[in-house]
C-alpha cells in the first residue's frame, strides 16, 4: 500500500531530524518517488477519504494502520484537512508537465 509507504517511511519517528516542517516531508516524498508511486498513493488516499470515516477514525488509521509519527491533532489540525492537503500536493505534482519519471 503506497499510502502506508508515505507515512511509515517519510513521517517516521525521526522525521523532525530530517525536516523542519510537514511541507518539507511531503516535498521530499514528491521529489524522491516516481510518478507511478505518487499515482498509487493518490488513489489510496482518495479511497481512504471517500470511505466516510470520522476525523477520529482517520487519525487512528493514520497513526496505527499507516505508521505515521505525525499527529495533526497535536497542532490543532483535523486529520481530514491534513490528508486533503497532501492529496492536493500529490495532484499538483502529477499534473506538472515537466515531471520526469525515475
């Protein structure tokens, strides 16, 4: 599951040692991964968001099932809002006509 790959490999327990903001973490993911992984991650994220989970359920999924060490509730952000922001960043990266697949 590419979505789990994003959160367990980029938002791991030491993510704050590699980046100072969530945006930097997402930018690293977008810059390091091929378009095929981004597209699969986007599909997984769309399915998760369409499933109708409450924000509390989404937070549990993020932290427990996807292996994220970033909790958006810690900074007063809803999990759904956090995930929607990542979804938009992935969409924007995929629509970038100059993107080279690795």
